[in-house]
C-alpha cells in the first residue's frame, strides 16, 4: 500500500504547480488546430461523415505538428501529432476508395435513395444487389410488351424505375404498375426456386419505361450467400403484392353500392347476409399469374374480384 501511495503521489505531485501563467497567447497555428478539432468532432456517420471527420482531424493534427515544430520546439509533441496526422490521412484515403468503389449511375442512386436507404440498407449491401443485375437499366418502349399471357416464361424479377406498365388479362384491364413496384412479384411468389412457369397476364408499357431485372437463378444464388438480402427481398415482394391487392380492391364493388374490403372478408359476409353470391370472374386469378398450385397470402378467403 505504501508503494502504491508513493506511486500516485509521485504521479500527481512530482510536477511543479503553475504559480504564474503566461500572459501572451499561443500562436495562430495552435488556435487554428483547435478550431479544426472542434469542427471535426461535429461530423456525422456514414461514408461522407467519416470523410468529414478524418479530413478535419487530420488538418488539426497537422497544424499541431507545425506548432510543436516552430513554437514549442518539442520533438515528442511534434512526433505524436504527426503520427496522428498520418493515421487520419490513411483513413481518409481508405474511406475515399470505399466511396468511389460503391458509386452508382444516377438511376441506381435515385433507386437507392427512394427504396433501399429508408430501410437502412448500406451502400456495400446495395452494391451486391446492383452487381447481381449487372448494373443495367433496361428500356421498354411504349406499347411494347414485357410479358405476354400464356407465352412468356417466368425467369426473372424486375423492378420498375420509371414509366407505367398496364396489366391485362384476356384483353381486359386489371391495374397499373408504377415506379418502385415489381413487375412480376406474384409470379415470383407463386413458384419455388426449382419450378418453372409462364405469365397468366399481359404486361404492356403504357409509357416509355425503364426497369431493373434480376435473373432468377442468379438472384437465388445471391440469396444463398446473403440471408439478409433474401429477407429484404421477401419483405419488399410481400409489400408489393399487398399493394397490388389493394389496387384491385379499389375496383371491386358488390351490390347496393357497398365496397368490398379484402381486409375484412368475414365482416363482409356478416354485414351482408342477404346479398346473393356472385359468380367469380377471371379477375380473381390475376395474382395467381405463375403456377396455379400456390396462391399469395390473403387471396384464398377473400371472395371474388369483380370489375366495377
């Protein structure tokens, strides 16, 4: 205990106390370094936040090194600050390389900002998704078909970037597909990875369109390597199918002016016990556009879909 006490006492009291303080201030380089430190520690997160922090801290340590070399003339102070400046400089170069390696074209950058960034997806994960589609945006001219009923095989998953797609079955309009919606999410959900199928609807470009397409086999390989990306697409596809169901719900009416809500099928039967049953039309199968064996969740007990 005595040795420990003497150690702490020597550590605290070994240095002389400041009886007098310097009247003149340090040079401008010292104060500039302090300003860089204050502003640098206000940086945010992410790649650009790291660039901001390391650049300003590096400048601060560089100014401190110059101050120690010119004003203080202390080799140890200069050495430590110069080492810290070197570390910040190396980190800045490394982060810059990472930012440049995950740079995207304008359309992919807009897609990230609108769809993936709000979900907290990092640029490195998004880069894997973009590379899986070969970083290519495909153009579909107006009145050209993306898929034809009973003919086009289901071999990819596509996401509309711009334009509008018209969905029809037997020549009758069902609904539109808008930007940031999948073109073939029901087809994707209706098939297992080892199964094959064909479209049961026709998808036609209502305007000039641009879309991103992932080949089915290549995307499943990406899912096998990265389970997080697999769960991400599962959520996106499920949400997309739900939006399409609600789009059809806006077109559905039953007798006496009542609107049929697919969210409350049981309530519909209780509230309208005297409403005669309506024969289902072919619209009820528009979301079973792939293999007829499987149905998206929520379709089985929702009753018929009717044209307005």
